[in-house]
């Protein structure tokens, strides 16, 4: 059977990394499905927040890469008109948009397809968690207006949808009731490559103390401020170390003001951004990854922590669920008292208890990466959207 050709539009892609989950999802997808799907990726020529293009990358032309063809558009050409022109050089079966609300990477491109080609049956949109309650609470008015207009005009009746979890499928259908039957459920694939053994960087745990890592973009959705509010109520000795790009400067100023008001037994350090190959080793140096996110359609960073042997304390706004081993603990987003209690429990663990959790986290990550469900479901989705027989 011939390969399915999928034209992906995404704001950021390799070698970028600041854009987070969508970059990893697409690169893992290319790795997992390369024998069945030919990916053509139209993206920006620079990383999130960067004013400079990637060094050594030729812009505004299709380049062959190990994961398929990639088109790095400069800022003036990352738009619907230029994407349509670039797409003329390749036939494709599916137009795969990795955002719903992104104007340049989704709205303008979809509307151009709708108005010019009059053929949008093979469009698939992956909202990437944008319809979760937490995500919709950010810039709420603008999002409500666009959603209301889109529903009223029936703009998205013909598209297919990629939901990474059953919860995301419910979120999509809540916004677009006519989407039933066009929502494809396929978990985001993870890379099977990488180490799954206890790294020597894991320090010995001291009961009554806790070293927490927060590795994510600094933006309202990731909810660093929520974590700081929780820490202000914990009576154990805790050090929080923050890694990640500052996506929202005003939000970071708010967080800095909160840090200054923390009690003396809570210390916080910001260490800047990490390169992708530094994430596992960094996680391995900490006792816990605490992540009270407002919403994730997957949360690759959770898997990265587990692969490094770092237990995870995460909000209930992701697809990750608690496991009996304790490697993953899920707490309702708004339950500050439960978050406080769980952090106290984590702080009180001794070295032996921590070691058991580290082993459990690595074993869970091994089993998760070995499962083939994400690959087969994603391939089935693209075959269905492209109208090709399985």
C-alpha cells in the first residue's frame, strides 16, 4: 500500500525545542510512522521567542530530513498564502493542523483551504489541549467570540479531529457537537529511544527535605504561580528549581513577586532553559516533578520525568493517571490542601522509599514506551482521514 502523505503545519519544529509538546509529538510521530506515512512539515524558521533563524538551516524551500520534508518559512512567509504556494510542489492526502486557535498556523490556513479549494474533507485538526477548561480560561473573551462565530457559520463541520485522550475528545465535542464520528482517538507517541536505567545523578534523599523540579515554559497555562501558592503553605524544607523559557514576561514578574514572599524554609532558583538532551539528566537530580498545569492534551514532560526515575505529582488536567506504585500521583487542580499534604508526604520520604519510587517510575516508562497502541491508532487515524483503506 502506498504511503499516506500528510502535510503538517506547526508553529515550531526541530531543531527548536522551546515550543514544547507539539515538537516532540510530531518528531516521535515521524519516527514511529515513517514506514507508512510521508510527512511534509511547514513551520517557522526559528524557535519560540527567538528573533534569529536556526543557524545553518536554509529557509523558504523544502528540505529533506530524516523525518521527511521540512519547509522553514521566514516570518514574512509563515502564512496561508505562502503555505498554499509551497504545498503546490507536493501532493498530499491530509492537511494536519497542530493548533485550533493559532492564527497563522491554523485559522488563516484552514479558512483559505475552505474558501479557495472548496475541499476540506481531508483536514485534520489537533487542538493540543486548547479546548481544556484551563486553556480556554486564558484570553477567554477572544476564544469565546471565535468559537461562537465558527459554530454559527458551520465553519468546521467537515473537518476531522485528533484527540489524544478521551477527555480531549469530550472537550472537542463540547465545542463542536457535530464532530461526533469525526473525532479520532490516538495517544501521542513517545520515543522508544533513550536510557531506562537508574542514572548515577540521583542523590540520596533526606527525610524532611524535598528537591522539586519545575521544567516547562513559564506561562499561565503551566501554572508555576499555582505551585508557588501551594509551596507558601507547606511547612517542610523545600527547594524548587525552575527550568524553562520565559514565554510570558508579565507572568514571570508575578511569579517573582510571589517568590519574594515565600517563607524562609522554601527556596527557589531559576536556572534558565534546558537543551532537549539535558532534560533527563536534570530530572534525575531531583526528588519530585511537581506540575499543577491548567491543562495538557498529553504532557511529554511527565514521561521525561518518569524515564529519568523522578516521581511525578501532577494535576488532574492531563491524561496521566495515578499508579499504585506511587510513581505518578494525581491531585485535583484546585485542591490546595491536598497538594500541600502530598508535598509533605514526598518531603518525609527517606532514601530507601525514594529509591523504590525511582525504580517504579523507570519501570512504568519502559512499559509505556513499549506499548504499540499510539502508533497503530495514529496510523489508523491518518488512513481514515485520507480515505485510504486499511
